[in-house]
């Protein structure tokens, strides 16, 4: 099993001719989650060949345009394409009104139900829990109400070692208990320990997205031991003052959060257009944390027990058209 | 002098991976006007190398998303880039609230003043008049309040034939009257007719944009004798029923409006994604009107006394990146 993050956009503030603002698609145990939705996200989803119909949950970190101006267009396209499956949008309190006002102005009643779930930025909050995963929001410190999101796979059942089970003559009806971790006793009273009958399931993976935020130690406390942390880092330390003023983080600060959280990998994004070479972000972060990656548009970051694998989704740098 | 229209997007309803929704930039006598603003328009403006600072007037035909979802992002970018020049946005009554609500939610007070001028869709209306041009809106028939826009250059002063003026010994202080069309009398009492002293100025040009609308003969009455008419034609006659239901026009209907208006050239756009070959639109319209062109993204349509010249702004089909 693997967890895959596809980056739709990683630019900050304003899109440029070839850069999109924040949005990511997370694939976790066959479920698709869209995180933030800058202008043009629907275009990037198409380019990534991601089926719109697979997206049932959208998470918006805060209401700065570079994180949500693409949402109304995407919801509108869902409608125009005839979607009927319900959709849940998680975001700050005002999001619902902003979206619905636009639909009202155009006389649109969407073909599918939209449930707006309100996040709040003062305390961490579980947003969604199933047998497969738990998704929570956690507070960040930005100029307006902003939350990060934590996506956690749940522990899976143990995997049956079938040849061994067969050798002991374990009946199929007992598989269920064994997968749940129970030892097995034969009719003759022989106790077979569970670890002889099963393999460990893959360790559950955890992904955290810390959107626009200034450095705060609290961030690390919410996401302890996360496998992959996407932490925005709009500036490097050479613009630390600007970072402070605008309540953004530097690459160094993002790396410190990753370190304090005991994260495995750190992905940096939301780069200011003031920088031409994003390599500077990586270099700076590497001084404080070992595994640093740069978020690139239309790139997939696939996390498994073997580590993080990065792949471009575009066949050539110029296959836009 | 020439009038130039640069098409940013000509797709209808939903943007696809390589098509943008409605937006055009009109260059008229050195003035830049943005007409409609589908999602991603700011990206297309950048690709067209059009300076944001040249745009002081934006015209929104109606509040369907494919005509204005890119506006808030563009206005936001103007702010983030430090614009201070006032901007006027012309559009339906609710537009102001929709935009300002989004700014309020993000705590944004724009660095420049925005004046929202309300269009109304029941009668034609002069929106803006200067010595150089007149811009009006005119009613269209769509599912929600929709207007078209008419851009008219004003007659210019006559051009002085300087060698002839010098031969007669016309003093510089009389040039002004002569350019205004007055005859000239020498101190000896000799009357020199104006047409001997001047050339005709280039004929003033007129551009009309008829956004989403069903066919109505009224459209032609508002734009009589227009040089270039961009009339949306979402469907061809094979989908006339669908056109009727959604209150859009077919290519044939657009051509009939062009004919009834006595237009010189017709540009078709806002094509439905149901068509793979837009050549069908051109063929259909050519049966009813002589000079038919298809709106293509990042193409310039330059109108002068010599006719209409079409040019791609991109150096190669794949220079997106």
C-alpha cells in the first residue's frame, strides 16, 4: 500500500503564466481527497487525468484567494458534468456563503448535494473518520483563520500466511479472528501463536499539510511522527522579516517543524515569485532536516515502506497543449 | 489605425485541459479593455504578454461562471502586484457583492480603488464616453441578465497634407481649424477647400461582443454596421433544440445576426465541448454570411482598413511552459 500526493500547484499569491497556486490531490487507500483549490485547479486535475467523480471530499485551509479561488469553478464543472454524488467541502465558516452566493447569482442549483462542514482554527478537530482513515484539522497561525489537515490511515488487519495456516489445518471460518491478531488453537488443543500464522500489515501512513502559517511549535505537536509533511515555506531566511510580517514561514522554519514533529519527509511549497531558484529553499531546509523535497506541479509524491518516490505526470515539459 | 482583439478563451461552460473559458482583450486607440473574465484569464493575459497595468476597464456580460470566475483572482493579483490606478468594472448588479464578499473573507482591502458600474439588461446604455471612443451595453436574451458590449471609435481629426499647406503658406496656428474640416482663406482672400489641404482620417472602427444569447433580431438593431462582431455560437444547427433550451445561439443564428447588422466580419466563439471539429461552425455560418472566423485562444484579430488579420501569439503550439 502507498499514499500518493499529486501536486496541482505550489506557487504563492498570484498564478504566473506557468505556475498554479496551491492545490494537491491525496490518494489514500483508494480514496481521493482534494486539499486547497487555487484558480485553475480543475485544469490541473484534467491534466493529471484524475477523474472528477473520484473526489468526494475537498479541504480548504483558509480563504486567501491562492487557496480557494478555483473552488467555485470546480464545483460548477461538477454540476455541468451532471454529477449526482454528494460532496463534502471542509473549510472556514464563510466559505459556504461565498460559494452559494455565486451559484445564486447564476441561477444554479447544483445537480448534486454539497455539504459544507465548518472547520475552526482554535483547536484540533476530527473532521471525518471511517474504518480506513481519520482526517483532522489543526490550528495554524496566519493573518486569517487557517487550519492544517492531517490524514491518517488506520491500522489494517494482519495478513494471513496461508501456507502455514493450511499446514496446521486452520478452517476458513477462523481466518477472520486470526487476521484480527488472535492466536489459534487446534481441535487437539495445540496453541499456534498468531505471529506464526500472519504477517505484519503495512504500517499505516500519515500525511500532514500545513498551509500558510508562521512558525509555531504547536504545529509539530499536532502531527507527531507524520510520514510526510507538506509545510509551506514562502520565503528563505534572507526574507525572514517579510515572512514575519506576512505570517508565512521560511524554509528553515518549515524544516524545524518537520524536525520537532519527528517527520520522515518534508515537502516544501508555496514559493514566493520573488525567488527564481527554488533550490535555495531545499538547501536551507537541509541544514535542519534530512529528507527535503520541493513541491512541483503535476508531480506525484508516492510514499511507501520503501520511501518517497517522485515522478512527473507530464511526458514532456511542454505537453501543456 | 487598427483595432485589435486578443482572445484569451473561447470555450463554453467548463474549461478543459487545454481550453479556457470566455475572455478577450480589446485594444482600441491605445486603450485596453478586458471583456469577460473566465477562470484562468490572468494566466492567459500573462501568456499574451499583456501588461496588467494597461487594463483600467473590465466588462462582464453576465454572471455565469465561464464568463467571470477569473475576475476575483485577477483583481486580487492587481492588488498583490501593488496596483494603485483606479479600475472600473462594468457588470450586472450582483457582481460587486460577489467580489467584495470574497475580499472581505480574506481581509483584503485592495491597494487601488475599484468602481463597480452596474449594467442593466433591458435597454441599451452608454457606459463610457471619451473624445476617443464610446462604449455601450445592449440587451441580450439569456437565462440570466446578460448584456452585449459595443465599442465604437470616434471620428478622428482630418490629416493635414503638409506639403500642400506649406505651398499655400498656411500658418501653423490655422492647422487646428483645418484638421477640424474648415476651408482656409489666405490673406489675399483666396479660398482653399478643406479637401485640398487634408486627407480623410481612417474610418472609425466598431467592435461588438454578443455574449451568451439566444437569437433575437434586436441584437442586430443595436450594432448596425459594426466592423467586427464576436457572436457566441455554442452549437450548430444539429443541436438547435439544445441551443433553444439553454438560450444559446447556433452558428447559423450568429451568421444571421451578422447579416442583419450589416457587419463586415463575424467571429464565432463559446463552442460547446460536445464538438470536436469547430470547422463545422464556420461551414454552417458561411452559408449565411461571407466573412466568418473562429475565435482561437491566444490569437489576435487585427482589424484595419485592409481587412482582418489573424495571428497566433504563441510561437509554437506547445510553448505553454
